[in-house]
């Protein structure tokens, strides 16, 4: 069981680090703390002694305890928290592996945790234990309360992969709109004019919507009126074949590589050849993209650059107090054998 004084210590430390208690402010007395937390004065005294040893407060006999005026140099923990939706982040480009060296260069500890960490830690705990937070945004509506509370307290937070429109926080993500446009530009240059966008399911996150808008932008810039999107089950060869024939599709831009690979299988089962009958471009450049038959043309995200840029921006914020700007990291087209030129 956690010692009673730890609760008092954490609460006071969080109030100091968050700025609720400012340099020079007086803390509650031992008697007031013992009454508030229903503990002995010895317990409350120990919590205050610990804060004094950490350099967060100064104690003067007969006057009380005050937040130290040297707080700016003593409250730094040299620790950053990276919150991910799952333990293994290989699926999202091993972001932790790219952020860790950035932190090690300046002797910062990087603690990597899943969202479950938030079940046992409050915003006050995070502010007391860390200097900043790197948060991978799986769903832009998730943990809004926590992010808002930390942001309101001017706690340094940077977001990965998606923006959160309701919060003024810097985000570091792939240029998804440019990626969708780049994929469609490539197919148009190869002679395709009946190009469709292929969604993988009925849940379209921010990144997928941006890729779709990039596809639309490409068609508009090339003055191609035809555009369409398929949102049904890509594993059904009958549905996909019917859609291709009805719209005379010659190429697909797919929301991701998984969707592209599923479509390739379904089209082959419907006796269509890739790329002779249909050209396909994916997105993400997952390992399977180079291994399928035929190897998949795809857009690659630079997760290493995303992680490094986000880590450096957060450290700069911690050091200077200046909030960084959001950045979109360029993507790259990998041309493989799932696409081909067609005659006009």
C-alpha cells in the first residue's frame, strides 16, 4: 500500500509544477494538511520535508513553507512521456525508435506507455513526473479532457499522426493530402483518366479524408471531370467487378496498402489482371507491399522524420517556452509493378 505522505507530496508537487502554486506562494501548514488529508502531523511534515529536499519549497521556522523562487531550475524532471495506442508500434513505423535517440542526445529519459497509463495517472501526475508529452492521436476525439487540461496549464504537448481541431496543439504528421495527389498525378501521367478512390471501410479517419481530397485535387488540376469512390466490401469480387465495369475504371488510388492488397486479390478472382486491366496504388508502404504479386506501387510515410521532428520540437518547447508550429512531413512514391502506362 502506498504511504500516506505520498498522496500529499504528489498533490503539492503537481500544484507547483503546473503553476497553480507559484514561486513565493505559501503552502498549507502541517496542521492544515493533516486535517485535509486526515493524517497525523508527522505524515504531513514528511511530505513537506520531501518537497524541500526536491528543491521545490523553502521552509522558514515560524513563517511556514513557500514555493522556491528558483523553481525554473529545480522543477525539471528530464523525462518525456510517449503515449501510444498499443505496445508494439512497428505498425506505425516504430516511432518510439526514432524519438528515443533524440531524447538520449540531451540526456532525457523517454517513458513509453499505452493509453492504459491514463487509467492510473491524472493530469497532475503527468505534470509532476514529466516535462512534456508526445501523444499519438489514434482518434482525434479520444482523451480530449486530458489534453485540454494539460494544454490549459501550458504543459508542452505535441501530437503525432493527426491534428485535433479543438485544441491548439502542434501536430507532426505525414502530408496525406500531398500523398493522395501524388498517387493520382502518377496514374494520370501514365495515361489513366478513369481513376477511382478506394476506401477500406466505413470509418474514414482524418488521414484518409486528406488522401481522398488530394485525389480530388489532382483530378481538378488536370481538368478531369470523372471522380468516384468505392466504399463497399473490397473482399467481394462480384461487387468490385460490377463497380469497375459500370464506371470503366482503369486505376485505383487506395486509402492504404491493406485495402489495395485486398482489392488486388478480389480483382484476380474476378479474372482481371493487375496491372494489365487495372492499375493500383496503395498508401503506407508496409512490408507486405513489396512482397505481394505483383509488388505494390505505394506512397511511403517517413515515420523516422516524423518522430525526430516531433521530439526535437518538444525539447525546444521545454527549453525555450515557445510553442512550435505544426509540420507536415513529405511522403514518397515507390513505383513497383502494380501499375502500368496505358495508351490514349
